[in-house]
C-alpha cells in the first residue's frame, strides 16, 4: 500500500491544483479556493483513520478534531441561538470528543482496509463536507464536497496502484488488491452501517440543496411536534 508521506504529497498537490482552479477558473474567492484545497489535502488522509494506532493516525485525528468545529461553526451558532460563548463551548466539546473519544472507539472497532476504504465512505465524506458549510451558497458547498471526494479518492487509487507488484516483466497483485476501491466489504454489519449512514446523509444533502422539500412538523408525528414546539423556526 502507499505510504503516509505519499498520500499527503499527492493529495496536497491535488489540493493546490483544485483550489487554484476553483479560484481562477471557477470564479470562487481566493479564500474559498484555499479552503477547498486544504480540504482536498486533508481528505486524502482520512481513509487511514482505520489504521493501527501510530503517528499518522494521531496526526489525522488531531487535524480532524481541529477542523470540524470551524466547519460546523454555522451550525453551532444556530443551535445556541447565536450565543458566541455557548458556541465556543460546543466547539471545544466537539474537539475533545473527536480527538480522544473518536480515536478510542476506532482503535477498538475499525478493521484496516474495511469500509473506511470504499466508494461509499468517499461519498459520505463529500456529503459531510457539503452539510458542514451550511451558511454557504450551493456552489461553495459543492466546491467543498468535490474537494473532499477528490482527496479521499486519491487515497483509494494510490492504495490500489501500490497493490501491484512488479518482478521483472511479471506482475502480481498482493493481498490488498481490490480492498480500497470497493463498494462492499466482507462483513455484514459495517456494510449495513455504512449504507445506512450514506442514505441519511444523502437525504439531508438533498434537503439542503432544495431538491427534496423539508418535511413540515405535521408530517413528523406528535412526538416530534412536542419535542420541537418551543424551538424557533430557522427555515
């Protein structure tokens, strides 16, 4: 499989190209282009969250924990009724939860080259990026989602390329061949969880893109109506 430095080098180069193209050819601002480029670079490391613990995984989790609160700030401000102090507190909680809790859970449950290395995982990553930038325009959200998908996919492709071994004119595939660019894993439960999450995020993304209408409270049943009766309507 490709090494950690190879992944960050390739995804970094793709990020520079993607962000520059977005700013120059796509009409996005330099800040938006730079952010999309960084997201492309960062997403190129995400599939290795399922690796055994070590320096690369610690670095990925540190970056993920630091980036997520910033990307979610629009949501955090909304959830706290635009209270800066409360939103900051939630951001700290998100950081700690991902940095320490998330890594502890993955170390005990994830299998390397499982469903974290898959096309559905790439789509989930892109949709999370799309949903995270709530206050942005649809074009900006698509730019960020595209960067996340490109970076993530570059990791999968590199792993498949490095699964090919040459011995003179003879070519053979090692045991990791076909384990990165895939749609299904070998275990039922991770497949069910992955595709369930993908369906939920796809539905949420379609709502934010105004392709699917947001269900009103009358359609969601009396329990939901009681739970949200005192919440302000942001839509």
